[in-house]
């Protein structure tokens, strides 16, 4: 194994997954990168995304991949509920919120569903989590519950009600936190009767 590949492997050992721009910024030459890929030392996870072949797969590869491919995006709705473990739904797509005027990202894998949100609701309630060395932006539980009521016609009222029940039952958020985000989303009147019945 040549010196260039050995030093590249050391760089990859500290980063589970890297974009090609990051890789080249570390001094790894394109020919070294492609040789490592062709020799089976690296796996290409998507366009411009690489990880060590013998590295254990991510605990949540879809969220990590989407976060790397769509840096502006925030994991939302059913994907956020699933991440926080407040739903029995299993998302078959990654649900991603984007700022209102942004273009639709080109992403083929994993299957992704986009929701364009106006500035104030988009910025509200974002949490940052690290999933296997990848920074992932996800809406917190209270904001996600408010979002589920806002998008109830797209994801189903049953999903929104289950999220509200579970969020309160598991004490992951307080009624006043949910109401604060409901005001931001302009669904306070929709959510209040259910909140009063459950709280």
C-alpha cells in the first residue's frame, strides 16, 4: 500500500463520511481517492460522498446522508417524530423542511419528501444532533408536534394526535412549549382543544 493511501486512510479514520471537497482540502489527490474507491477501500454513498468500506454503517444512514447532501434542510414531521421516538409510524421517505424560496434539491437516494416553510416557522425549534460524526438538524419535539398539526392534511390527523399524546406522555415537551410553536405556525386554535383534553 503506497504512502498516499496510508495517509488518506488515517484521515478517513477520524471522519466516518466525507465530501470530496473536504477530502481534497485534506491534501488527498483525486487519483488517490478514486484508486481507493476502485480498490474497495472506500464506498461511494452518493455523489461526492465517501466512507471507509470496513466502517460500520451509520446508525441512521438516511438522515446522515440527507443532512450532508442538503445542508440547508431540517429533518421534519414523521422523520423527526421517528428520530425522537414519539410515533409508531415508520417513515418510507426522509421528510425535509426547506426555506420557502429555495430550489428543490436533486437527490435520488434516499427517497425524500420536501416541505417549503416561510422564514419564521422554518427557523423556529431547530436542534442539532450528531449521528455518527455527522451534524444533523432536526426540529425538536414541541415544534414537530405543531408542524404535524400545520401539515395534518398531508400526513394525517391521526399522526398529529399520536405525536401530541406521546410527546406529553413521555414528558418530552410541555403544553406551553407546544402552544408557543403552534402560534408561530398559526395553528393554535386547531391544537388547543386537543391539548386541553390531554394535558
